């Protein structure tokens, strides 16, 4: 049967117009460029001094190393991140399956009664009969335009992003454990110093009490020292509560209950002597490999591919479908040559009118990609600021630590000289105790300065992405 010429020509005209419109719609359009870190700031340097993957070992504390390993092994946050990786892996496998031929088997059997007013022909066929159907099915989406391949590649980048998010959470956990451990170390030292302060005030109170009994001083001086005893006792109790708080925090960060704190011994942290950054310049290669920036880059790649794939929906799709099997009314004739059937042929799907669905999807994918680029640009600028701030923090914190160390050494020297004079009976015990309070004040300042230096060091570690080096490429193949 030949087609009617007017209808045939109309159909061909619609097809050609649609294809010509599609070619214009899927042309690449302009989008925001992805910022290059090396072109943002002229003072960036390419560092040949990478951060060690186990950077916390620079503190020289074996207990800290064990706590890091314990925290990574027990962290529920990292376990949830691993589950998100498994979800991304499953989605990757699902998108891969679309590229492959689909083979299946369909079978059906039932007993049915035909309507007298439908296809039933009296004397020719039974009104009540058994129906059987079994067929092998074959379908293959012919990805002529590469849409499914693009979605498959986008799933790879989604998996890469999930893996990188896990690395980011790992780095944040490592920094949190080291920070809590440093706070715990300083809290212990501050508590011990406060114990000595309380003891000194108690000794001074006893001295003043004897003097007051002998009438050498009035009751006001004694009451003032009693106030100092009470105040130092309150500060000692607060110092102990701070120690307990950070010990509990360490236990929780390592995935243990608060009662586990009894396993923690006295820390032995020393400030790293090896500088992270030479010449006080921002190392571009260290910043560029930050896991959070790498996550955003993978999102840009994924959303860009999804945007390109969405534009291909304007084009016709081609599928190859086939069925082969047996079908019959009456199961006694089911397995016979006359019950065999097959079908084989291409399927064309050409979108002509879809109510704007494709346009809306393309617009959404384009906006998502542009948003990902803008988010990366913002994160990159923040990374540069954090790195610059971190370098400045470490520089001045180190200078402050050196100055305070010298001041404490001088205070210690003066105290040792006065202790020698006290031993020879040249000064009173009261004078020595009061000078020891000054020495303890310097030691307390030194501990706070040391904590500030360690915090600045951790801030810079995080700003530079820690010791992260992406091992992701092989895992996403």
C-alpha cells in the first residue's frame, strides 16, 4: 500500500524541520570559564615541598598516631561516606548497563473465556481455551549521538566526587583529633600549673596566718590571701573540668564512649620544626589538590556532561528490538512450528512536541553546571584567603612562641637565682613563693602561645589540603 503523497510529504517536512532545529539547539553555547588557580594570583608558587600524607607524625607523639588510626577505623561519619560511595558505584553500574544489549525472557499462560461479541467465531475456535506465550526478548539502544556514553562518564565523576568527599571527611577528622589532643595536652599542663598556684597560695596563707597571730600583720592581709586560696581552688576545679571535656572529646572522635578516657596517657607533643611553606608564598599545587576543590571540580565535570547529554534529547533516538518464541491458543499446540513467531526491527523515537519538557531539562542542567562553576570559583578564592591567612598565622605564632620561650627562660633563670639565695638564707620563703607565681604566669602564657602556634599550624594544614593526594582515578575505572 503506497502512502498518500500529501501526507507523506507533510511527514517528511516535519522530520526535516525538526532535525534542522535540533542541530541549532545542540550547538555549544558560552558558559562561565573554570578558574585556573595559577592565573588568579601572580605570587603563587609551585611547591616542591609536598605535605606528608601522615603529617601529624611531625608532632612526634606515638599515642597521637594511634588515636588517628583508631578514629579513622571507628568513625561513623566515614562509614556513612563509604555507603555514599557504594550508592555512587551502583549508579555507575546502572548507567553502564544502558550501553549494553538487554536480553530477557517473557512467559505467560492463562485460561480464558472469549466474548461472544468480540473475536470469538463459533465453530472455528473454542470460546474457553488455554493461552500460552513465551519469548526471548532483545533490545539495544543505539547510542548514535553519545548521550548514554556522556551519562556514563558523568556517573564516573559522581563516583569520584563521592570518593573525594570521603577523603575530605577523613582530613577533617584527622585535624579534629589533633586539635582536641593539643587542647588536652595544654589543659593538662595548665591544670598542673594551677595545682602549684593553689599550693603556693595555701603556703602563703599559712605564713600570713602565723604572722597575724604574732601581730605582725592585720587581719585584712590574711583575708586577702584566703580569697586568693579560694580563687585558685575554683580555677583548679575549672582546669580539671576542661581536661575532662577534651578527654571526652578525644574519646568521641575516636569512636569510643566517654568512659574510655582512662586509656589516654599524658601527651608528648612537640611543635614541628620543619616549615610547611617556604618563602611565605602560597603554593598553588598544594591548594589545587585540596579535596574540597577536587570535589567541586568533579561536580563541574559531571554536570557539564549531563548538560551535554540533555541537549541530545532534541535528536531522534534509535533502538533495535527483537522477540522470538511461541504463542498459541491451546497448550496442546504450543510447542509446534506453527506457533513460532519472531519480530526484529529498529525503533525510531523523534520528539516533535513535548510541552517544553526537553527545554526545561536543558535549562536546569545548564544552570546546575554554571552554579557548580561559580561555587568552585568562590571556594577557590576562599582557599587562597585561608592559605594566605594560615601562612601569616604560622609566621607570627612562631615568632610569638620564640619570644615567649625566651621570656620564660629568663623568668626561670631569675627564679633559680632567688632559690639559690633562699637556700643561703638571703631572702625569705615568701619572696621566693611570690616570684614562683610570676614564673608560673610566664609558663601559662607559654602554654597558651604554644597552643596558638599548634592551632595555626593545623589551620594551614587544612588550608593546604593536608597530605591529600588523589588516588581516585584507578578506583573510578
